[in-house]
C-alpha cells in the first residue's frame, strides 16, 4: 500500500507542475505547447481521481482533457 501512495503522491505533484507549466506557457503565449502541458497534467490528475474514486475530480479532468485535446486537434488542422 505504501508503494501505491508514493506513486499517487508523485503523480499528483508531477501533474500539478505540468499544469503550472501550462499556465506559464499560456501567459507567454506559447501556443500550442501550452495545450500539451495542460493535457498531460490533466490526464495525470484524471488518473489520480480514478485511483481515489473521486467523481468530481474525474468529471472535471475528463471534461478538461476533452477540451485540451480538441484544442490540440484544432491546432493541427
């Protein structure tokens, strides 16, 4: 059980840092790089939400992931 909590701890902090990088790159107008940071951070938090069985975080990060993925696809077209 300790290993699982260590992995979740690392995942949530890495995902949080990726989201901060996404916010900083948005502020610096680094599009679409900011979308990749945000999507990766959001998917990490989605994994944490699923491990925790937290429905509100699952819904939030699923919707956010869809929005960021749509933006990335749109930037590639």
